C-alpha cells in the first residue's frame, strides 16, 4: 500500500484530498523522459484537477495547459503558466471568455462549430487581433470506454463532422479574424488499450493527405487526452505507461516536417497521486450486510455515483481481520455508495479510509449539495 503520512492527517478536518507530490513529480518526470521528440508538446487538461499546489508542480515541469473555461485560463495564468502554452477548448465558449482568451494571448482556440468560428473571428476583428484556431474534428472512433466519457463518435455534441470539415476550412480562410493553425481531436477518456489511438493516427494520416492535396498546411496536430490509469491496482501501477502511449503516435502518425504534435492529458497525470481521506462515522449491521458509513459522500467524489466508477479503498487505521462492508456516504441519495462488498481490515468508528486514484475528476467535481462544506486538501 502507498505510504500515507497519517501523522499529518491527525486533527485535519475530514474528508479531505491528500496529494502525494512525490508521485506527481515522478509521473511528470516519466512523461518528460518518455517524450520521443521535441515536437511532442504535452498540455495538462486542467479540468482534471485545478488545485493550485498541483498546478504549481505541473508548471514547474514545463507542461502547457488545456483550458475549457475562462476560469481555467485565469487559474493557469495565476499559477504562472505562459499564455503561449494555453489552448482553449469547449463547445460553448461565451463572448466574455473569447474576449478574455484573445486579450490574454493564449496560443489557440480549439473550435467546435461553424457559428463559434464566426463569433471568434468577429470578436478578434473588433479587437484588431487575429485568433489562432484549431478545428476540433470528430473522427468517429469508438474509444471503448464508458458512454458518458466517450466523445469521438459521430452523434456526439463535440467537434465538427468529417463531412463538414472542408467548408469550415474554407470559412477559416475567408474570415479575417482567425488563422487556422491546426486540427484537434479527442476520442474519449480512461482509454486503457492503445488500439483506438492507433486508429486515430490512421484517420489523421488520411485526413492530412487529403488536406495537403488541397494546399492546406497545418502547424499543429492535437490528439487530445484520454490515456487511462489502473484503478484496480494503484500500488502496482502508480504511473501509466507513457512510453508506449507516445510510441503509438511516433510509430503511426505521419507528421510533416516542422509540425508539432500536442497532447491534452488530464487523468493520467494526476489521478494516482490523489486520495480522498474520509473518517468512519458508524459501522451499522444490517440483516445480511454491514455498512461503513463515512463522512465523505458523493459531494466529495462523485465518480462512483455518476459513472459506477471503482475506487480502491484502503483502511489506514486497522490491520484487523478482513470483513465485507458497503462503504457509503451520508448524502440523502441511494447512489451515494462508494463501494459495495468492499473487503477491508475490520472497520471501527474513527478509522481513516483512503479512496484511491481520486486525483483526477475528484476534488474539482465536488459540490455543496446538502449544504456540505467542500473538501479541503493536504499535499506533501
Ligand atoms: N481534451 C479534451 C478535449 C477533453 O474533453 C478531455 C476530457 C481531455 C482532453 C482530458 O482527458 P483525460 O486525459 O483526462 O482522459 N469526469 C470524467 C472524465 C471526463 C473527461 C472529459 N474530457 C471522469 O471522472 O471520468
């Protein structure tokens, strides 16, 4: 089991997120050493976790940012990221966010529709600027992941369909406020088999050939994020296999001379370094089951309730005999269950449990439902 600094946890208000910064640094240095060429650029998808302590480490490692709101751009700037390393994605950018992005000098907008392209051009023109845009193409690839987090299928709200791509490129050339710099793709999240990424490379290759024949030259190809992590074995596999992941692209993607390849990785960077630490309030015996009722709920970590996601649970306070528990939160919703039939060393009131692999899409998705306080965090 990961070493938890339990002495630091004494007296802290539970539930809270614990971030193992050493693991985060190791993960970031693994990314650095796995990058096969200097034209591979990794952006951190900030939507996974925007805790300032995490952002500081990621900025120190020299990564860029993939932002999806004005709020995220602002957080990136205050964490010290260079605007020139920020890309801005999202299907519903507001006028205020577009103005802010242009004035901040971000490197590119990932554009998801024709009307959005027109608005960006109009706003940029009115500010006497030109906005760099990458067109998000929907490559119609099944990423074989949970249907709530697959994004690259044709009937999805994201991106521009392949059939409409030509007309959107023409529009880019016709509009005065935008400059087309690249194409952007993202096929889904928590992808644990590299095959869909190889398929994506093939799609991009044929698309580039077609576009090149029409005289379209692109400075960047952005393949999004999606690399999955091992939720079942966080101790055995604390760092994803970045090397094999990047290799899929260096082997299968035909980049043009001078072309940059961008990535937007979220989960794979921050998931394993974070755990939600919660205190057991009551152990309740049912007729056939026993329940460990903890002070964290779906408001602190919504992934199990929302996606039936599994987070391994460790009991940090006991070496007792193994028993089965349904680990449940205090919220008035029957989906507020972290795990059914979790096998844990005997659980008593006051024990601390760690819900593992919660560094991505954990703290950032917390809510105040039931007027609960938002979880705090401890990083070491
Ligand atoms: N780029 C784009 C355009 C995205 O939509 C996403 C994630 C990423 C990059 C980062 O993907 P990652 O490397 O983290 O897989 N809340 C869900 C995950 C939603 C992912 C949304 N988009 C969860 O808890 O599983």
